[in-house]
């Protein structure tokens, strides 16, 4: 490979303009490694107004499908077909659902082309979220790639349980824009608690709302801000009304990323009582904003929060555990400062430049 730049296909079912956590991984890695490799991203089209092909400054971009929501189901058929025509030196699938299936199908007919799969989703460990993927295929997705990178220990362990060879599984986390987050640090508002999350089942925000009356009884200045949108909004609003917490809990909806960081930065505590989490980028962002964090012992969150060192961990599905942790932190300024400083010293591993370098190292193992 010394005489030419390797051509790398990236399977990412969703991409610009449909970008969230997994897609940010694609964006940040491709941008940082585009001077070393020729990248082509293949995504589902999803919208007829979007072009099927774009030549961008740092990569080529293909969208496959009819231009509607059904494209995500067609992706596992159309993306491998296109990738085979493009004759890559390596294929990298990001996300173990649609892209993972595409990578498995690609590998079946292109056995000599090395493949990498990046595991991103803690949600898919819940059978209700994975109901469309049969167990045999779930195993194939995890055992077919030549290398698996996982954003957390929990996802790496899942791959091994499903049969991936231990020496082929490596942990490479997602990253954050540390400078942008650090620039959002501010003097915290007394008693301000914030949660940034989708208003959906896996974030378990009802447990957080139900914890607030006990917290407020001991700390009357405590108040909660929720940033995010989702299908549980009406349910949460009804619960807030039922508990007479309308003057203590605000739902701001979804905000631009920079505004979200500013909202975090002026808070005394960040908390999210997730039931499933691949890693928990928002906890890292909160730490970089200088805000002490509380999370649950699920998925990849313990990779981010070392209990009583860089934050507090609580058991999931427990309003009592949440209220106790919030009261413990609200009543102890020294603890908040200690957790904040410890977390700030532990953030370099989430630097995107470092992460891109780790990905490149895995590419080179296969390309050589």
C-alpha cells in the first residue's frame, strides 16, 4: 500500500443531513484521515431531494435507495452491491444494525477485502429494539468482520460473548469537541440540575422527575432543566403537572449543540438516568463543561464515570437512588469540585485526533 492511497468504503446508513452520535464518529474520523486514505461514504438516500452522488472536498458520497424511509431496509442490499463495484481496499461499517448487515453481506461475496465494524449502540442490547434482527444474524454481524472496534467495554464484551475473537476486538471511544465544551464553562446557577437526552424510553426520565420532590424538600432552590425532544414529551409533561412541579422543571426542547453546551455549563449538576447507553457522549461533554455528573451503571457509562472519582453512579430504574445522589452532590460543594477536577484531567482519551489515530492503526493492520 506504500505506492498508492488505500480506498476505504464507509458503510453508514445515516449520514449528512441525518447526523447524530454514530455519524459524528464517521465525520470526525474521515475528516482527520482524508489526507491518508481515499474515502467513499455510502448512506441511505431517505429523501428524494437529496442527490445520489456528491463529490465533496474530502470524500465521495453516495446515497442509495428510492428517497424515502424504506431506504434503510433496502440499504443492506444496495450498499454492498455499490461497494463491490467501487472495488475498495477496505470496508468500514459504523453501527451494528443496518450498516452491520451491509458489511456482512459485502464480506460474503468479497472475502479477500478486509472489513472493520464499529459498535455504537447500547440500545440494541434490548430485545425490543433489536426485534427485526434474528439471533443468527446478530451473531454473524459480530463474527464476520476482521476487526471490531467498540466505543465501550460493554459493547466489546457483547461482541466476545457472540463469538468474536478476543484479539480482533479493540475499544476505541467516541470523542467530543473538548475545546467547544470547555469554552462553555460558566459560573453555575445555584441548585440548577440539567439533563440532556431524547425524551424516549431508554432515558428513563420519569424516574428523574419522580425523584425531584424529595430533592426539593431538602434543597428548596433545586430545579431541573430538560433539554431534548421525543415521543415521551407529553407523558413527562403530564407527570410534571401531576407532581405540581411546573415551577421547578422546565422542558426546553431540542437546542443547537452550542446552545446545549451553554445550558450545561451554567448548571451545578448533570444527570441522565439511562437504561441503555453505548458510551454516553453527553456525560463527557458535561465533564468538559466543568459540571459534575451522575449516571447509571449501564452500558458504556462506567467507562466514562468512575464512581466517586469522576462522577457518581447509581442503579437504573430507581428514583430513590437518583434523589439520594442529587442530595449528596447538592449538599457537598467540596465533592462537586473534586469530581469536576478529576473528570477534567481524564478527558484526553476522548480527543478526536487521538481517536482517529487509533482507527488508522487498525486500518494499517489489515492493509499491510
